[in-house]
C-alpha cells in the first residue's frame, strides 16, 4: 500500500481524465473509484491536489454536485494530507455549492461546510495532543496584526487560524485572505459557523495566543459593529444584486449575534473582560420597553443563560461592580430584570388584554399554533380551570412552563430557520424573566452558603489545630492568617454580590408576590425571599435582611394593615426609591383588588378595632414561610425578631388563637362575638399553624445565647405594647407575648440563669397590670416558671447550688409587693404546691417561703 501511495498521482490520473469527459456515467464511476482509494488512505499530497483541481472544474460546470461534496468530505476526514492552498480550495468549493439554485445541494453543502470546519479544528486539537510534551517555542510578538504573523503556528493550527480569520472577514463583508474564489456568503451562515467553532473548541483559543488575539481583535469588534442599529444589513456580499438596505434590527442576525455573545461570555470571559462589559451592557439595553417584543424575548433568554451560572455572575461582580470606575454590571442585570418585569405590568404587551383568561386558550401548553383555532380550551364551564398567572392592576399575564428549574432552555434563540421575527406568546417573556430571578437567587445563595460553610469548617479546624500549643509551629499560624485573609476577600465578594442585587430582586419579587395568582409561583417567590433573607442574615447585612423579612411579613397581613413596626421599616425603604437605569422604581405597595380566595375574616388587633379584616390563602402561605424562616434561621434573625413576632402576633389575633396551658395556642372560644369567621380549610390548618408556632419557640433551646436574648427582648417589647393597649379597659388583651415568654422559659431551663432576670422582671410588671386577664396570665406564667425551675434537674442539683435556688424563689417573694388579691391567691397556691412537692429539699429556701406567709399576716391584719 505504501508503494501505491507514493505513485498515487499516476494511479489517480486515468480517473481524473475520466471525470474530464464530463460524461455522467463515467464521471460517477471515476468519483466512486477515487473515493475508494482515499478511504484506504493511498492518496499522496500531490494526488490530493490534483483531485481537488478536478473537483473544482466539475463544480464550475455544476456536475454531480452531491457526489463532489461527498468526495471532499471523504478526502478531508480520512487523513490529513490536504493542507494550505489545497484545503482552502476544497472549503471554497463547498461554500460555492452552498449557494446554488438547488435546495438539496444547498443543505448538503451547508452540512459539509460545518463538518469540514469542525475537521479543521479537530486537527488542531490532535496536533496539540501530539506536541504537548515538546518544549514550546517562545510566543510570537503581539501587536503585529499582519496576517503573516502566523509563522509560529504548526501546520494544522495555521490552517485553522486562516480559516477562522476569513470567517470573520466574510461576516464583516470584507474580502477573504485565504479562501480564494468565494463568490457570495451570508452573514447568518458565517455567524453560525463562528458560534459552533467557539462553542466546540474553546481550548484552541485559550491555549494559543494567536487565536486569542483573533478573538480580541476580530470577533469582538465584529459583534459590536453588527449590534449597532444603523448597520445596513445586506444579504450576501455581492454588491450588485443587493436588496434595499434594512434599517431595523434584523431577527436572524440579532439572534445569532446573541448566541455568539453567550458563548463568548461563557467560555472566554477571562480573556475578554472589557469586551464582555460592553456585551452585557448591550444585553441590558435590549430589555428596554421601546425594543421590539422578539428582541426583548431573545435578550431575556440570553440573560437566563447567564443567571444559571453563579460562578460567572460572581466574576462579573469581581471584575466590574467591585472596581472603582467600572459599570456596575451585575447590579444592572438584576435591576434590568426587575424593571423589565415592571414594564410588562405597566404597559400591556399587545394592547388587547384578555378580559378573561379564556381567550389565550392553549398558550399555557406552549403550542401557539392552536391558540387561535380553539379559544374555549379551558372547559365549557366558563373558565372553570384557571391558568396560573400574574395579575396586577388589571394586567393579566399567564405563567407558561418555560424551562425546568436550573436549566436555561431557550426557544427563540434556537429558531435558526426563521427569517421573520416570530410572534411571542403572551406571558413568555415574563415567565423567562421570572425563572431568571429564581435561578439567580438559587444559584447565588447555594454558592455563597456552600463557600461560607466551607470557610467556617476550615476556620474551625485551623483554630483547633492552633490550640494545641506544642505542635503549632510558625507555618501553622501562617496558614491560619492566610485563611482569614482569603476569607476576608471572599467575604467582600459575597457582600458585594448581595448588596448589588438585593434592591432589584426585592422590588421585582415583591411585585410578583403581589401579582401572583398561582400557588406554586407564590411558593417559589416566597422561597426566594426566604433564602435571601437567611443569606443576608448569615452575612450580617442587616438592612437587606430586614427588607426581605418585611416583604414576607407584609405578604402575610391583609393589604394596608396598620402595623407600625413594618410601616416604619418600609417607609425607610421606600423613601430611597431605587433608580434603575435612570427609571424611578418605587417599592410598589400591594394592590388591594387581588383576586385571592378569602379564607378567614377576623378583627384587627388595635385599640379601637374598626370593622373586620380578611386573610386570603396567599396570606396564610406567607405566614407559613415566615414560620419556616423563624424556625430554620432563627440564629441569624437578630433584631428582626421584632418584625417576625409582631406579624405573628397580629395573625394569631386575627385567626382568633388564644393561649392555653403551657403557653401553646388553641382556637379561642368565640367570646368576642361572631366577628371571627374561618373557612373549613383554615379550621383544619389551625392546629398545624399553632403547632408550628409552638415548635418555633421550642427550637429556641438550640439558639446561641445572643440570639436567645434577641428573641426574649423582642417578646418583652411586644408584651409591653400589648400592656399599653390593654390599659383602661377590660377588653380581651393580646396574650401572645406572655404565653410565648412562658414557652421559651420552659424549654431553656438548662441555661435559665442567663434569662431569668429579664424574664421574671417583665412578668412581675405584667402581674401589676390593671386588666384582670392580663394580670392573671402574668401570674400564671410566673408561677409555672418557678415551679418548673425548682422541679428541673439542674446540674449541679439545687441542693448544692444555693444561689440558683434563691434566684428562682426570689420572684415569688417579690409577688408580696402586689396588692391585687387574685395575684396573692396565685402566689399562695404556688407556695402550697412547692411545699407539697419539694418541702423536704427546700433547705435554705425556707426563710424565703416563710417570709411570703408572714407578708400575708401583716397585710390582712
């Protein structure tokens, strides 16, 4: 075979002459024979060159076009003998066939071109593999943009370089350097080829300086130039037959450009930091309301592709938002999504708002085609099934199933066959933007929480290591300081990420929460707000944490509910209304006419309750989220316990839950008259809600001392408010705070010393309250705590710890200073119970107990 290869020029000659006859039958036989020879790899470089020249002649005479393409493909894929001029000629041949009149040939040629381009780059990868152990030559001097600067590249790489450079030239409508003989070319096809190369062979561009130079000097300027709107888009480079120039943005080009941009940002971000800044700002601009609907849809799809890559978002934040004079790119992306969502509500997308969800029949299932034919898909009962949707001030936007969580599957970025911009179904853009927000929050929080967790364990292990004095050498200490150094840097990035995005996120999420009519969507929004609040809490960012918590609290209460704690925080927030890209974005307050199912009616907790307030199923959903937040993230709530507990107290009151033994809440008897109306749905929920609230306070035993103090402080200040409200009237007071102080005390007996004084001090004040219900509960809570404290198996036991025993008994003595008889009766009952159960072990507590009895003597005479 080797000998055959050496003489292959002569062997091939007769077949070439056969093709020269241009007789169809003979030509077909000869081409088949040549293909057989190639597939056995017995074609030398010279022979290959001759073959290509012959194919060229056939092409010019437009004979056997499909066979030609097949032959080229076999020639280039079986071996690597075709280089340089010959290779470029073969490629041009395929390109020329792509622009014939025959449809089948065109499509086959397009596929062949794609395959050939891939082959050229695969050769580079293989070549790098072969030479990877060889010592690299010094890199070419940069700054020489002459196309001859490729002398340092190895043969395959050089071919690929020339090819890629010419693709850029062609897309730019310039003459190619290497692909001689091209007659016409379309931008769309060129962009597709560029995109596939960039996507499939990023390593070639990252490893070879010459190629990264092409990216910077050729591809990026090209993309930026094509994006500028005054470009006259022409089909093909032939000037003679060019149609009238198109002024407006052109769907096929824009969409392909966005695809190229997505790849550039994803694969080559590190090389193209400044260029990416321009691309990202462009993307953000494409969301503006004055852009065509399809452009906004494709832009939001492109942004979604970025939102599912938290590491990328993080590097945006590091490269732009944290630099002094740079655009705040990450912040702009989030804000743009927010104002995009707002604009969809404020300006109806088409002008014909469906009055009932009925008109947009099957859009929800995504098949826009049938939407016009069968408007009544939704069941004959006049819209019996309601589509999931957002509704705000009369604008109704359906939520479509666009993608699976965490993957950015685009629809319009994939429409490579469309020339006219497609019509976008209503709600599509909104649904993608909604997913962007959710994926963004999920990505950032998971990434930062993960890194935080890792950093915390590292710090723990390193401090444990350094606490062994004998072994800890200099370098150990060094590593710890390095660690904390690294920790500081990462912490700065995390904080910047949160600070950059929280305003935009909160504005968008609270608007969506208000507009959502779908339980699953509401659940997702609440989950996003909850994870953000928890993350801000962990990072110690108080303003943003409280803002997210306030949003959840406001969602739990009826609209315009007068709750001072919340209103003061929101007032602080809305006074600095955020400007997003120069547009003013107010924190939108809930619109009252939301179409939610009302599930409960109750009285507001106020001095003079006017009328009743209603709770909807969404309020209850928010309340559950609030409980989850307090339940799982109590340790990071700090001062915002005030917000959370105040909101819960009001909800409990509206739902008519009253404290019972041990401080748990039970549905109260309808003492206040028939004002509280609950649907059966809520009636069945009440036990579980009340259980969750109790569980929350039971969990306080796992909080650290500081968090526990925050919780106790919040409860005491709530209780003081309730006492103020109950002065001067004998109406039913709110006992939520007192009951919960009791619950918290009971579960924290093992560290009772640290909270005993604030706890009992406050309860003693409650015992002096003129309102008898209030007083009675104060005494109930106090005596229960004292009894439980004495019963509890402390370590060391009370008999050996006199100080603690006297501390526990002291409030009992203090009760003697209160003149209300009902309190004194409670006090004596308590003494009696203590004597019965622990009389024998009182020891040093006896004088105190006797003192209590003596005090009665002197009072009653």
